């Protein structure tokens, strides 16, 4: 196998009020879609397999999508959309190694693809360490695709500074000039939002609830983002807020804990409730909890103050869009304080 290493490694009575508050404070949606502009050319689809969320995110912003990709579609909403519209989805980086180790070699053979780009991040996924894109390398070597097809595998190193990784992707895709412009644009956006953080005022206790509506049954499910995860590190901590989820007693897994009944709000007393994923699921569960415990409408700060927000989650996938997502959270929190 030919391995090209990059140069740098581097919430019933209260429900209508809540719905109004939600619609005023932030637009709905499970995630943040990438920015498009009138007249912007569609991305170029290139004959390559890309493995890794950050890698695919950078490539998209450089105007490129791969013929086939492996990303964390369960976490990265836009990645899943992209894989369903522009590229062949091969499964997450765990699937292509542990469930179907032949899928990448098979795709290379059937599609005649000779280029594979693999993301190296440490860690790639803190919730599920086993799905590391780098585990694909020995699979490809064993499959003998280099000798058979002349496949070239390039490792893009995201373990260092993000700027270095963007440059590496630029080189691999012949988009060096665009990469430099992207670096400057991202840096300026991050500097702008970071200049007003942490937010002034008392430290807010924030409960982040991720909703899912099961397609086949229409049933709603809610899980809480546990302390110490992506949401804390990339959003709450920079904002000067803290996670209100009371982890003790919760059966958490992969950074989340199911919360079948939101009656626990009476105990957790969050100042703010942020809904990610399908906000409809969280709204239903809030309505059910308030029907059982109407006093929560006035005793839980977030409900009493209508401090509910629908915001995009961040799992360190859309690295180029991070400043925009952080900015969305900062603007929403500021609006709660009348800023």
C-alpha cells in the first residue's frame, strides 16, 4: 500500500408560551446546514474515498465532495445529509472496519477509485473510540489494493493545529489557494466570536436535551448531554456556562443519558434549556411533564423565564463551521439577558 504522509501532523398551559419563545429565540432544525450563496457553484465530485468528518467538512468548504465517504452520520447531521445526496455512504469509520471490512476495498474495485484520504485525529471520537479512521489502514494493506489497483492512501493529520490540516487537504485536492482563504476566513470568524466570550453576567446552568422522533412510529425520545463531553468543551465552557445535568444515577453511554420523563427538571433546576436534534421530541416530553407537574412552570427557572432555545449541536465534526455554531449559541444566550 502506498502511504503518503502529510508534511505537517500536527416545554400544557405553558406550552404555547414556550413555543412562541422558541420561535422567537432561534430558528428550528436539527443542525446547522453549511452556508451556500446565490450563484455559488455546486461542489465538485471527485473520484476518491474520504474517511472522517473533519476531513469531509474541510473538503466541502473547499468545493469538493468525494465519490464515497465514511463519517459519523449519527452525530453529524449535515454529514448524513451530504452522504444521502452527493456521495455514496459507506457507514461510519467503525462500520467499515468492524462490520464490513470489505466495503472500502470493494468500493475501490467496483468504482475504479484509486485515491483514499484518511483523517487522523486524536481522538477522532471521544464517545466511541473504536471508530478511528486510522484502523482502516491495515485493512487496505491486507486487501492489497495498492498492488492491485495502484491505490494511493493519504493520511490527513488533524492532531495538530487545524490550519495545518486544512492546508494538507488543500494540497491533496489541489485547492491550496482556497485552503489559505478558508484558514483566514475561519480564523477571523473565531476571533470575532471569541472576543465577547465568556459572556458577562452570572454563570448559567444549562440543560442540553437532544430529541429524536422515530420515523416508523412517531415516538419521541429525549437524552441529556452529559457533563464533560463535546457540548461542555466546545460550547458551554467558552460561553462561561455549566452543564445542569445531574449525572449521578443516570445510566449514561457515549456522552448521553436517556431522560424518558422530564419531571427531573424539578430536581435539576436549570436556568436554560437548549434543545438539539428534533426539538419537537423535547417539546412533547415537556408538555407531558408539565401536565403531570404544572408547578414546574413557575418553579423551574428555565420554564418560568421562558429560557428555551433550539440550537445546533456540535460534536467536533464541522470544524470549519465551529465559529458560526459558537456564535449562534452566544447570540441566543445574550438574547435571554436582553442583550
